[in-house]
C-alpha cells in the first residue's frame, strides 16, 4: 500500500518533532522529573511504551516539548504513535556519563518498530541529554540517534559489537 507524500511528510515531521527539540525561551519547568539521569530516561521510555504520554511529558524539558502545553503535546504524541503504528518492545538504559554537575548523557538501546522508518525493528542506539532543573530533578533535554561509528563510545563492548 502506498501513502501520499503529504501523509508521509506529516508523519515524518511529527516523528522528528518527537525526536529532536527546538529551543524555546521563557518556558516554565514542568512538574515531574526524576532523581537521576537514568531514572528520567527509564520513566520516559516506560511511559511511552505504555502509552502514558502525560507521564512521558513530565520527564521532558520545555525545550524538548517545544514549549507546548501538556495537553497539546500529549495529543500530538498520541497521533504520531497511532499513525506510525509505533510499537516499543523493549529498552535498555545504560549508565550515564556526566558532563558537569547538572548535565549527563544517557545511552539507551531501543527495540521498536513502526510503519514508516523502522519497519524491520532494527535496534536503535539512542543518546539522551538529561539536565538537572532548578528543582533538583532530572529531565530530558535532547534525544539523538548514535551513528554506527560512535556506538562503541557510548555503549558497553558487548552491546556495541552487535552494531558493527
């Protein structure tokens, strides 16, 4: 079945908006957050996997939500996940690497598939930038995919060797 370019374009646009943040100014810090960088990523991915987008929102910085109100972001994510037929089967969060007292990078191995981008369910090596807010809680500021040549930099050798 072929999809019109406009539909594919819309879905890809929404997926990119989920994946990458756009810098916003003057946003309030949302409720939620976590006690550690790893806990923020685990809570976020667990919420996405179960379809609890309101709880996922609570683990993100305003920049990561593009400064959207919670109800708008939840509606957008619901649509993206439904249109893309996204299925998260598992995730494995690895220890963070600190970049100062209030910033860390958290690697994650995601096993999921969707209708448009990862139809085969190939492993996705992700890297989350997590920051500590003024309230002391950790929230996700950025999510990015790790390119093949950088997997060994962020993931343990037994996990990285599967990517090479």
